C-alpha cells in the first residue's frame, strides 16, 4: 500500500528526496530509501541528481516512463486506432468535426455542472472535481493574483499525441466555462515532455 502511495506522491507532486518522502508518508528515512530502491529495481522510479548552490548535489526521485504507465490511459490504443482509421477513411475534416463535437459536448456538460458556482474559485473547485473524476488528477492553487490549474495525469495521452486537436478543444472548453473575465495560458504540456499539464489563469480587469 505504501508503494502505491509513493507512486501517487511522485505522480502528483514531482521530484522528492528520500527525506521528503519519509516526511510525507510518515515513515523512517531508511524505510523510505528501501521503498524507493524496491521501485527502482522494478523500473518504476529513477534517481536524479540536482545541484542547488554550494554543496553536494541532492538526489531526487521521479517516476520513469513505466512508472507513469501505472496510471490508467483510458482505452488509449483503441482510441488512437479509431482516430487513425477515421482520418484515413473519412478524411481530416471528418476527424476535426468529431473532435469539435466532443468539445461542444464537454462545454455543455461542464457548464451545467458549474452553473451553481459563481466565484472563480468555486468554478475551479468544480472543474478540478470533474476533471479528477475523468482521470486527470486535477487540482488548483493561487499564485499572487493568478491561479494555477494542474492536471497531473492525462488518461487520453496516446490519443492526444495522435491528434492534438483534443488539447486545443480542452483549452477552449476551459475558456468557455470559466468565462471571459479570465485569460488562460498553458505553461506545461505532457506531450512536450512535462510531467503534467499546467495552465495559468489570470483574472482580467473590468472594463
């Protein structure tokens, strides 16, 4: 069970030292090292060294590609194959029409579920809840006057890598449901090698 908690910790929070792992999981530092070594032997975790100022480099632990695969990618291969077949048989316009229709359906679904949320933070709470239920491990935090909306996992990553229209319709949906009083910028992208997708949400001054 601790192994699963450790994988989840590295998935949602990124790189950790053994000492930080011990503190988060409330186990001894030696216990944390043993857990990490076990996961390294299974090729689920790897160690990286990072220098920060003067002194010896610190050792951090992160998930490997196999470690990331422990989290579900919903019907990924089948979806990717279907998308490729649609494009080959019906053409690119048909594929785009399907993706746009999916985006419109998401707009309607999210708008209905967020209709009782009035403040931006209430909307972010509801959006994070919906996206987490869909497998995206979503959360948000406040940074000065901006907000950071994070998706720690992408359950359709393989499909999105085949057709990045999914990523664009997602941003469009976020803009539609959060309203014109905010701007949204993607600052981290799983498809570009980041460990998560992250969006900076900035409230716009009233005109």
